[in-house]
């Protein structure tokens, strides 16, 4: 979408004054947008927290796998599977940040920011596949119950609960609206809930001898995993389809520009999309009341970029100026 719009806007008006006005807006939009401090100031802190979370989660996952095999608890193994998806997602997110920090090449005009969205989609698909395996094993356990070592199960579940709380604390507030950090943080909260359920299940198995609770808990954990997987898939596909960011209505954005800038007669051909989490971009045609000099167009473009950044979180904006509506000029 964006490549088409940019080509169209550059070639549409051949008048010298108009083209130069647009060129100025385009140039400043790039310098204010991608690759600047506005987007990447928090990345070193994110990478540090990611590395800590990966080490903690991977260690806990190994403990739960071994513990699940020893105790015969499918719930522990399913929780370990959940932790595996966390570790993988955090690692992929770390790699995504590495690639996204690299400067864009000729064919990657926005850099490699979308790698983070692909990482989120990969995480969601992995979650869904592991859920299917766990659900199948839970069904087999319900048909043929196995004895559970409730005491050992309880101790390992408490350990997993502590690990989830610590990891959620490490990740909390680090990524802002980043889709991978948000997914990992909420996964940890979901896994914390599942750990509490496993602790409760271990108590019931020890107290009442209800071994069937273990596969039932596994199924419930699967439902939690599927819930977060669906949310990640929805958000990732929305970005890849270049839908407008949540909370931004392009028509209302255009109306706000008309309301706040006396020079503007109307705004049309508004496109707003997400490059990656918290990195929004837009293009728009601005119909002016009067002719403006090149310097005045440049100054207006500067004010417009600051306005859409402050009010709508759009850090990369391109504006084409002209007299009369876009439809009339076409």
C-alpha cells in the first residue's frame, strides 16, 4: 500500500511549486520517523530484560519437564510446553530486535521492523501446535488414568509459579506496546494462573486421590494457551494487512487536521498503517485555502508532523499539498 501511495503522490502533480512543497514534507517525515531516537531509545533495556527472562524461563522449563516425567503429571509437562513457547518467543523477539536495528537496504525501505511481527505470528502458530499435542495426551490420560506423585508435583508447581512471577516482573513495563513483549508478558500471567491451578490440583490429588484432575488441568491450560495464541495471531495479521492502528480512524484524523490548521481546506486520501508495534506511518493529501511559498509549505509540514505524532502516535508522516480537492485534481 505505502509504495503505491508514494509513487502516486510523487508523480501526480508536475507543477514545480507543488512538487517542491511535497518534497520538503517528505524529507522531514523521514528524518523524524524511522531509525531515529523516537523509536529505538528503549531497545537496549528491552534486550537486557529479554536475556534475563530467557535464562530464567528455560531453566524452569527443564525442571518442569523432568519433574513431569518423574511425577507422571501431564499438567506439569503441559506447563513446561507453555514455558517452551515463552522461551522460543522471547528468543525470536531478541533476534527480531537485532535485525530491526539494522539499517534498511534499497529493497527494505523501512528497515527490518516487520521481522518482529513475523516473530509474533510464529509464536502464535507454535502455541497452537503445542496445544494440540497436549490436548491429545490429556484425552488419552482421561481414558487411561495414571498415578501421580502429588507431593513432588506440588513442589515443582510452586517452583514454576515463583519463576513465572519473577519473569513477569522482569518483562513488565519494558516493551510498552511492543507486540512481542506484550504477548510474552501476558503469556507469563496466563502461565502464572496455570501454575496456581496445578498447585491446587496437586493438593486435591494428594488429599482426595483424584488423578483425573491432572489431565483436566492440562485441557484448561490448553484453553489459556489458545486464547493468547488467537490474540497474537489477530494482532500480527492486522499489522501485515496494513490495517489502521487501533484507536486511529483515518477520517477523524483528517477532520482533526482541518480543525487545528487554518491553512487547510480539506484532507483526503488518508492512509494510516502500522510498520511494527508502536511505529505508525501515514500519507495524506492536504488541500490548502491559499497558495503557500516553499518555505511556508515546509513549515506547515513540520507542524503537521508534530501534531500527528503528539496526538495520534504517528511518527512517520508524508503530506502532499495542493489547491482544491484530490478528486478534482485527478
